[in-house]
């Protein structure tokens, strides 16, 4: 197919070069993650640093009003802080939009349909959009926070406050408060209009009623001021009605004031209580996804409850997701972290995903359909997420495998096998039951041979498990190695070997401490 | 010598079905299923299971079932309340039979024990423990699970030490189990009603005739050990 060659100009080539540069794209993505993604674990530290700079510099400016500050402090408050704010400002300006992507899109479109690229229009549009960033409220505050440090502007003391306004962006609790206000914009604006209307009506009525009879009301502004102070239930008392009509107007204004204040309070309280739950859940989610490894338990039914009674003693790095609000309330009541959300939705699991963490999803709901869906969903978020799913029947085993479940728990089968064992192989049943129920005498444990371990390089005979009253079953090298049962006595232990042993809880503890063995998971 | 065990599984629903089938797969068992619902009866018939019907509220119908003194009774009805009622009735009718019941909560497990059940298998408790094991000890849990679901060839074996065995008079520490590729894990204490005692607490005692030791290993290695040490596979295995 004949292709119409359009040779891009220098500027277009430059943007196309940027669009194709892996390094540039990675750098920009990393920067965006760090500055704009609230889930990024390092963003919080950047916020802390900026908050520190804001608070300390403002404190210095305030101190400076009456006292002389040392030069180095002045230098810090003016140049260093402003310099850092300026860098942040430039970064935000740079990250606001991607000119290169728009140019690339236009280039690809034009090549595809064989038309001439309208690059000038696209570049101007994108540059215009970038410049528009300067006029966004956030950018204006940021800009004023930078320039407020300069002596000439600092004379106008109010400018220092702009620096404080910058806190809105970095201190999350203030940010959340503003979000609540913006969520209830409609109600609050309605209320504000009503307030203005009543203040005006009240003020004008008062002016007409007492304008020439009350010594304290000299003009309409005084009347409006009185109306406002009364309606907000502040009531300074500097102006008060002196005539009967004026007093009647007061009655009405006071009642309306109480009504409006209650209305505003109820709007804000309900918005806050809604938001508070959301915020709490968000914090829990963030907190949990900061761990190097954690569990997401889907469904808080019988099995999850019993599981957590044990597991909560070992670790607190887990979170429960359940669609049913009652079960979530029950989980919270039982002292667990739980969120009412649907784990079969991509966004729900995705918000926990953190490529540096080892995540295990336990699909323990009572429904196979849900569990399979959750398994698939977890694998869709990332193949690295380990999934342990509960299945009701062996017939569904293959379905779970296809859905990507790494381990499948069949409670009925396990119970059946244990029941059979208790009839046919009673001794084995007793042993396994004791091990599974964490009886002190029968603790099955794994020992990871790390570099610092004292047993490294020793043969099994030299380690002498028997003298610690420990039963040594076998070992495997690395988590994916093959398990060797009862290796020969002269087998020399090497790094990354995982030994499976059985012993009394105390014997194992002692054995581990003597040989410098830590836990490995 | 191997005894055939008579087992009656009560219920053929969610739990009973899988339990009955697991027990039937064992070669030394003789299984009968008893059900109290027509639907379960039909399913059992279709599965060609030896099935009988009973009425939970009629003791006579339970007495009609062919239950001997040694018959093991498994209560596995889907309904918790019915299962408890059944266990209570069976204990009343059959004083000395071994009764095993399933439970899905610790509260029910306690009630079943109060009703006279000899062994309670708590479905969710076991599963929850299995999950913890998988998370905390992946390698050990796989090994342990292998005994239950037979995904590996290692088995537990109880070995009776006979008179004249070369092991008699030897201390446990003197016996080289490793040479046979087997692991010694404990002994059966006959003085205390056949209690299993883990090697993890036992002292280095001397082995006498009539003792029963418990080892883990591959079937063929265990047989080799048993023959060479002059023992015999425990009679109730």
C-alpha cells in the first residue's frame, strides 16, 4: 500500500522522540506516581516534608514580625523553602498534561488515514492546556506560597497566609474536610443564597422600621450588619431593636437563624459521617497495602471466623472484604479490620495491589460462583497474587484450577478424609489432628537455612535432631524444590534448604535460638 | 490379620455423600448408608450404595438397621439440629458403639460431645487450620496434607515388636531408622489405654517385646524394616 510520507518538522520530531523514549516516559510516570498517587507509599513522606517546610517557614515569618531572626533562618525560610516549592510547582506544571502523547496520537492518526497532520493546532491546544494550569486554584495558591516569601510582598503580611493555604493540599485531613464541603456544594450554596436573602430582607425591614428611630442604625449597612449578626445567632448586642416592629423582625430573624444553623449543621454532619466511613476504610486499605505481605480474606463466614481466631494471634496483616454489611459489622465487632465491599470487582482488589507486596487472597465465601469469580479477579489484578480458594465439591476442582487458584481447600473432603483416617488409621489421625490443632507436643515447623544459620554446612547426623527431641522428616531446597523425605545422615545442609521438623514447642524454640535460625516468611 | 470394619453413615447430603464415598474407597470397610429423606435415598440408590431408610423420630426404625456392637456410626446429616438429635438417639440405643459426628462450629461440637459422641470432626475448624498451615508452613503443610489426601506415598505404620526381635533391649537412640529411609515418630502406650506418645516428649527408653512403635515412611521401606527387626504390623491396622 502506498503511504503518503509526511516528514515531521523539528518540534514534532522532538515530541515524537519524547513519546518513544522509554526513559522519559518512565521518569514522568514515576514522578506522577510520587506526587499525585495517594496510594503511593512515598507520597506521604513528600507531603510530610512539605508540611514541615510550610509550618516552619510560616513560624519564622510570624516571629520575624516582632523579633530579629538569624540570617541562616531567614535564608532557610525565604530561599530554601521557596526553592523547593518552586521545584514542586514546576513538576506539577510539567505533569499537568502530556503534549507528546497528543502529538503522537495526531501523528499516528494522520499516518493511518494518510492525511496531513494538524500539528500546529494540536501543539497549541496542548500548550494552552498546560498554561491553563497556572490559573487553577491549586496552582495559584502554590504560586502565592512561593512569592509570599519575598520581602516586598511580605510587608503585606496577609501574603504569609497563602503559604498556610498550601497546607490544604498536603495535609490530608484538611483536604478531606474540603472534599466534604464540595460534596455538599448544592445544599451549602442553597443555604448560602437563602442566608443572603434573609439577611437582606431582615436588614432592609429593620432599616425601614428603625432607620430614623434607632441611634445605632445610621445607614442600610448597619441594618444589614445587625441582621447578619442576629441570624447567625452571634448577637453582639451593639445594635438592638428599640421599636415594637423592630422587635417583631428580631423574632422572625432569630427563628430563621436557628433553622438555618440546624440545617447547615445537619448537612455537614451527615456528609461527614458518610465520608468518615469512607475515609476510615481508605486508611485501612492504605495501611494494609503498605505491608510486605498481607492477606485479603473474602467473605466472613464460619470458616473465615474460625481461621481468624487462630490467625489473628500470629499476624495482624490481613483485611476482610465482604459484601454483606452485617457480616462486616460482625467482623469489626470481633476485632478485625473489615470493609464492606465486593471482592469480585476489579477496582476493589486493585486498590490493595502493590507490586512490592506478597498478597494472598483467601476466597472463603459460601458460594462457589463467588469464589471462582474472586480467584479470577485476583489473577486479573496480578498473576503474582496467590489465591487460596474454598470449594464445596471435588467436582469443581478443575474449574478452580482454570480460574487460577493456587491452592484449593475442600472442607467436606478434608473432613471426610479425617473421618476415614479416624476409623481406619487412628494413630495417624491422632498425630495429624494434634499437629493441625497446634498441640504443644506436636508442633510441625519449617526451618529455613539462611546464610547466618549455624547448621549450614553440617550433616544431618552432626545437627543431631534427636538430642533436642526433634523429629526430622525431610527437606527441600527453596520453596519450589522437590521434597526429599528422610535424606541420608551424611546429607550436608546448604543455604535455602527448608527442613520439616516436628517437636515440642519449647524444643523447637530452643533449637532455633541455639542455631541462630529466624523465621523466613 | 485385617478386620473388616462395619460402618453406618447417616445422611447422604452435602457432607454424608463425600464421607460415605471416602469410607467406601477404603478396602477394609463395609459401608451402609442410612438416610431420612427421599431425595437422598434416590441419590444413594443411583450411586449404587447400600442404603436404608430411617425415621429420625422413631427409635424403632433405627433399631431395625443392622447395627452390631462393633459397628462404627457416623452422624453426617446436613441439618445440625437433626444431627445432634440423631447422635443423642443413637447413644441411647447403642451404648457401646463408637460414634463419630461432624460439626460445623465449636458450639455444636461441645453439644455433640455432651450427647455422647466419641469423636467430633469439626469441618471448618480443620479447614481453617489447614489454611493457616498452608500460609505459615507451605512445605510442611503439603507434606502433612499428603497423608490425608494420599498425594504422596508416605504412610503411618504401627509396628508391634515381637518376642526375639533384635530391637528388644535396645535404646531408641541406638536404632538406625534412617538406614531404612523411615522416621520414628512415637510409641503406643499400652498401659494407658493405647495412648499415642509422640517421640518429641518421650525419653530414650529401652524397647521391650509387646511394645508398639509408630513410624512414617514408604510402604516398602516400612515392610523391610518390619521384617528385618522381627516385628509385625500392628493387628488393628
